[in-house]
């Protein structure tokens, strides 16, 4: 795959590789920028470091930095520039990063030659490490190997998409989120052009603007984007859109059916996957004449080519057709395990019949057509704006900051409008101060939209905090 990527840079040198902030960059531009950054890496120790942090920005330098890391045989770790300093330092320590690239440092060294160098990669070598929300308050590092990504690309191509170098791909995802990898890697392997979404402005309007103005033909988006666009559906006409992938959140089937009318020549696909299974691992091609849903949410379909699956009940037995259980996945796309977290590895991975499985924590069932229906989280975890969040991490952080024994988080999702609410029992301080202090510890997408004090938290008959009742308090 890395050889194919390098060949694509040369083969498509004159074609556009990226459109960033309305400016085009050719594959030749991308290759030359990658060369400069590769020289910077070599000047800083080259292959002596295997994990390189990249301060992510919406620039050609950031994408070239990723390629330079891979060609140097290194894994990259995206570092969001708006993350709290403490969180970034934790990630750097956990990932054992000893070299960080940003836009300025990447360009200080001129190329030492005019040919990209490429280290030979083994399947077990890491390509990138993403940090997801952790229930203990510490983010979990998920390494994805070269073998994982090769298996994913093989699986993705087996879905039968029809695209080539003439297509125009949307890239709307933060580079700290794994769907971004598919959003740039798939088109670059094909010699196509990637259209990135600016970080400024209202995101859903920026997405629509790019899709319309540049006649995007392949778009991967979160369902919340189309939820926000719903009032404009009658005015939206996207005849150039061949494929629209819905991902990272549950998709409301009524909104999906209406959105399908905005893309008269295209197909809608619902793709599902945890970070630990390399981007996507199941898929469902939406048929408006035969929709399938659970509680109004579109199903997640069938496993990918290189993915095995089990649905297990609480006793670890396989469920019967139609019975809910935890979805567990196996195969070449599954991560080797969390870094520096053996306890979590023991609880999240298991061996059965010689195959290694990852427990997704998602409740699902399978129908007679072998389609998988997503029914919600088995634990206290949600996805917002494509980011997977352990709600308990917000609770842990709040308790640590304010020395509280009891803080509870509730989550509400009403037709894709998602809201995190933080409830503080017997707290007498100012809620605005709570928000300010949380912003110093947590990334922006984990900051609660509602922070409220409460005299006594409600509990259910099991003695657990009644989060359903708390969610009802969220407007």
C-alpha cells in the first residue's frame, strides 16, 4: 500500500491532490512538500524515532507530514492545537513521542535529494496512534498497524465503489479522528482530489458549500451534518454526488430518506466501526424501497471482507438471530491493543476458536439476512461529532477539579441534536467557572453543553444513578 501511495504521487504528478481553503495543490506539490519534511525528520534523527507527533492544521504541510512519517517508517500521532496543554503532554508521554512536527518546524530544512526515500514496513509496524476518551480520565492510545490499514483498504475496495482519479472527495474530519484517514488515503491511492473543510465558520454550511461549489462526488459525513441541513433540503440539489457515506453516529432513517432526495444520482451508505477495528468494519447500502432500522436508526449492515464477528450475551454465549448482545469483531483490521494499558487489553480482547476478538461495547442483533442492527451502547460511551467519548471521563475530571464526590453526566440525542449535561450534586459555585475549568482539561468536543447543580442525584432500583431521568432534565 505504501508503495502504491508513492507510485500515485509520481503517476498523477500533474493532477490536483488537495483543495485547501480554495487553493489547489498538485501531487507534485504534495511530493515536494513531503520531501522537505522527510529531510527535516532525517535531520532530527530519522528512523531513530518511531513515533512522531504532528500538530494538525488544515494545510498541505500537515498531510505531507503524515506521508513523510510513513515513508520514513514512523507512526504519526495527531496533536490537536486546541487541546489543553495537559492533555497534549499526556499523549506525548503515553505515545513516547520524541519528535513533534508543526507547520514551521517542518519546513526549516531543504530537501537533501529529489527522490522520496521509503523504509520497508512490516505488517506489525505502527502507522498511526489515535487517543480516544478514557474512563479513568486518561486518554487511551490505539495503535493501528500497517497490516491493519492494508486489510481495511482491501475490505473497502471490496465493497464495490466505482471511483477513479477524476473523482472529488470530501475531507471534513478532524485529523485526530480515524475517519479522516480514509477521507484522504482512499483518494490519494486513486490519484483523486481531496477537498478539505475549513476550521473556521459554521461547519455544516462549509460542508454544503464545498459539495456544491466543487461538485464533490464522494462524501463521508457525520449524520449530524445532514440534521442541521434539514431545513434546507428543498433547496439542496447535488447531482454530482455519487456516494455519501454516513458514519461516526447513528443515522435517523427519516432524515436519511429525505437527504437521499438531495442526491438524485447517488447512493447512501451507512458505515460503522470503532477506532480499534481500523475506521470501518461493517456497511449497509441504503435502499429507500427496503429501509431497515431499529428505533428509527439505520442499521449498520454486514461485516467487511476482512472482519469476523460474534454477538455475545452476558454469559459469553452467541446470541440467536434477533437477540441482542455485545458485538465483537475479529480479523486483520483489529488493533494489536492499547498502549501501556494491559488491564484494559485483558478486558477488551479475547481469544475464541483461535481468533482474537475486540469487544466493541455496542449492543446489536442480527436478522435472518445477516444484517446487523445497532441498538445502543452497552456501557457509558457515546459519539459526538464523530468523536467517541467516555462520559465517565467528564465525571472523573469534574470530581478531580472541584473535589466533588458526586458528579453525573447524562446524554440526550433528539433526531441527531446531541447534548451532554453535567449535573453537580450540592455544588454552590458558579457554573460558568465550571465550564472554564473544564476547558483547561478537556478537548472542546467533550465540554458539556449544559452544566447544572442539583440537590440530590436520582437513583434507580439497582442503586445506580438514573441517567434517563437526568436526560429528561435536558431541554
